[in-house]
C-alpha cells in the first residue's frame, strides 16, 4: 500500500513551548485514520502542520509525495476545518459560489470558473442531498446544511485525501451521525483517504480503520481493537475509562 | 440643467468621479467583508502627510502624485508588516501609521508656510477642479487596478471568505493581502481629489455596505455596489453644482441615503418573510 502521509519525529513549538513532540505515523492510500485526544492535546496543531500552516521545529512531513513545507498538490487535497460556526453570517455568497471555491486549487490564474465547473458543483451538491439549496445564501442555512456545503467545497475537486478537523463540533448528534455515515460511505466507495480529527473516541472506533491517540506525544497508533486490548492504554486510561471508550460505539 | 454637461470641468469631474467610484465600490466589498474598512481611513489620513510632503517639495496638481502614489504604496505595505512583525492587531497598526501621517502633514504645513489653503482643499475634495492631466492619470490607474482585480477576483473572493481555506487551496495569501492594501492605497490617492481625505473611507464603505443589505450572491454584491457608487457620485456632483454645495460631502450624504434605503428594504423583506 502506498503511503499518502508520512510523519516522522515531528516536533512543533509555539512561542517557545513544545506543543507536539516526536510524532511518527503514516496514512496509507484509501485508509480512514482517526486522530483523537483531549482538548489542548495538539490535534489541530498537527493538522495545521500537515497543511503547511504551522512551521515545523523538527522532523518532517511528507504528504502526497511532497514535503509539507513546499507542498503544491492542493488540488488533490480536501480540507474541512473546524469553527465554521464562526463564519461571517452576512457573507453574501450563494451555496454554489462557496462550493466553486473548491475548484480554484486545480486552476491556473486567473482561475476562471467555466460552465462545466458549474455543472460539477451542482452534481456535488445533488450527491450530498443539498442540490435544492444552490441559490441560497450560505448565511441563511442551518449549521448542518452549512457543514454539508463546506464538505461539498472540500470534495468538489475529487481529492485523493480529505482532512477534517472537528467537522461536527457544532452539529446535533443525529446530524453528526449522518455526516459520519456519509464520509464512511465515500471512503468505501470512492477510495478517498480520510484523516479525521476529533475528541470523540467513540466516533473513531465506529468509523476509522486506525487511530492515533495524541496528548502532545503519540500515545497510541494502531487499530481500535488494538487500542482496546492495549495494556499500555489500560494503564493510561484506567480499566473503567477504557471500557467506556471501547464499548460506546 | 442639461447645459451643465457641456462644461469641460463638469465632464472631467463626472468621468473621474465614475472611475474612482467604481474602484472604491469594488475594493470596498472586499475591505468591508474582511473587516478592513478602516484601512481606507488610515491610508486617507496618511495621504494628508504625503500631500503635505508633495506641497513641501514644491509639486502641484498631477505632479503631486509622483510623491503621494509611491509614498502611499509603501505605507500600505508598512501597515501590514507592522501588524504582523510587531505583533499588533491591524487596527493598532492603522492607528499608528495614520496618526504619524497626520502629524507629519501638520508639521510640514507649519514649517512650509503658505500652502495651508491647498492642503485644506485636499481635506474636503475639489472634484470640479480636476485637470485633464489628473483625469488621464486617474484613467490609467483605473485600468491597472481593475485589471489586477479582474485577474485575482476569484482568489480575492476565496481569501475574503476564509484565509485558512484559501491558503489550503494554494492561494498566496500574503501576496494577495499586500496586493489588496496596495490597490486600496492607489485608490485612496485618486479619491482624495473626489471626496477629500476626510471622506474617502465613506466612499469605500457606504456603497459596499448598501449592496450587502440587498444583494444575493457575491457577484451581485459587487455589481450593486458599483451601481450605487456611480449613482452617488454622479448625483452628488450634479446636485452640488446646481445647489452650490460642497461636492465631496454631497456625494457621501447621497451614498448614505442609498445605504439607508437598502437597509430599510432589507428590514421590510425580513418582516414580510416572517409574517
């Protein structure tokens, strides 16, 4: 299997403080990797380092065959960030205009949108069940609908790799469940490699093949079954907490 | 009334006003949505210093742009650098640079006695006094700024929506931020003749804000902002000429009227949806 992401001995510092230390893991093509850990464990920092938005202090990241610091294959990468709830509610773009932005990575300047592109946008919206919303303003939609629009934006370029950072933080449990079902289906049918960051271990256990448990360092990297049977994790969490995580899904 | 359009100075004023109004409207949409409206205000205040410097160097009319244009380009980049390198917010950086600009202007006005009246005309605008040379420069800069805005339009929309997402789409965020600041600086230098240093930011903010009240879609917002701006500029120049009022202030008050009507329309629309 080809490795789409390879992280080796990654260390990141912020204002002189080490926020990630000696992280090593890899993600294979077609895999669904979950990165989990408590608040402040460095999950979002890791995502930012992967995307080249945060400088690396030590180690290296290879993503889609390129170093993260000189990455150019943006058209093969879809990104769904957290905090879309903080989006400017009066931003005047329609749903179609927002999703079109996902196509810019694959274009040369002046990055014009063609009629074929517009058709692709509408097809993606239909696929995610929100085709009827294409002319609505993004600020008029519910949180769940907005997140689907952002997912459509991340997927419209048909990326090889989808990176999601707490994508359902603002959604209610029922919509969250449907969202993860949809991602899982996409991973299985189109082979899109998925990297999901969440603080919810139960979600990881249900959908991801492997998980990376992070708390400034990589405390565990393996399958969910291995996590549940790991004596090190039992010692770390305590038997009761580990049982709760492993049997919640 | 028709007769007024046969005067050369009115024709020049209307043409220059439309060119500057269009630039302010398009840039204004990006600046308002990025919460950078005050960069126009800060740059305008700094222009006061640049104009004083040009007058101090003995330059008049179109020749003043030789000093004020490069000076303002440097200032616009300086504001962004100060905000990032000195760990300041954009508002603090704008505040520092604009107050230095005004102080420099006041200092030069006192030291170089005798051009206080000229400086005053730049504070409140004098579009009816625009010369043919200034109109040609305005047209040339209009073409440059609009060409760059056209070329980077989709990137600027993405940047305005979310900087992080734009960056992950391979868009050079730092370059675009510098470009937006530089284009704003060029526009501010042109607009000081139209509405004056004190009112430039209103021309950047009001048409864009009015369009945001009623438009559906980003492209529609830009188009409406342009139409509102042209209406305010042309209407303002005509009214000010007919009633012998200051043109800059008339343009801005008309733009505010358009904004108020747009706001009202939005409220009525919202209420009609509710009931």
